[in-house]
C-alpha cells in the first residue's frame, strides 16, 4: 500500500496541483472522496482560517481549477517528507516549499478505497 499511497499523493495529486494540471490531480481521488483542507501557505487572499470541506472528486476538481492561477502565481511546491500506511489508512508529514526556500509543514490523514484516495484531511502543523 505504501507505493500506491506515494504514487497517488505525491506523484499524481501534489505534483499535478503544483503544475496546474487539476484534472490529473483529481484523478487520484475516489469519485466520492471526503476532502478537508486547511490552508497551509497563506497567499492571494487564502488564509489559514477554517478548513474547506468537500465531498466528491468533481467538487475538489472545481475548487482546484478555480484556484489554479493563484497557485501558479504563489509558485509553491508540495512535498511528502514521511509517509506511513497500515492497510488502507495512513498519514503523512509534508511541507509546502515556498519560492524563497522556506517551508511550511502540514500533516494528512488519508484512506484509500478502490486504489484511490477516499478520505483526505490536511491540517497545517
């Protein structure tokens, strides 16, 4: 499961978000994903306030698509530092890398189903 989780989270989801390819990013998600994201890197009016909570791949794709230009302008990158899996559940410690080399850490709880991310809860740390 580790290899699948790493492929879905880093190589498909985060790398695609960082490139602005939101369709590929959303392809890592289960069609009925439970997705909750609290802003890690404050930029373009997105603050570290209350988390966004969405249900379904389409809803997440639409949000990512709406934020694509702001993410590109922020020039940040998402990186997984540590990843653990136990069956179909896991957690990771990652960071957002800023254009100046600074890092903002975050953690994610995830669950996999049908070889996709079915639950994704991200919080800054």
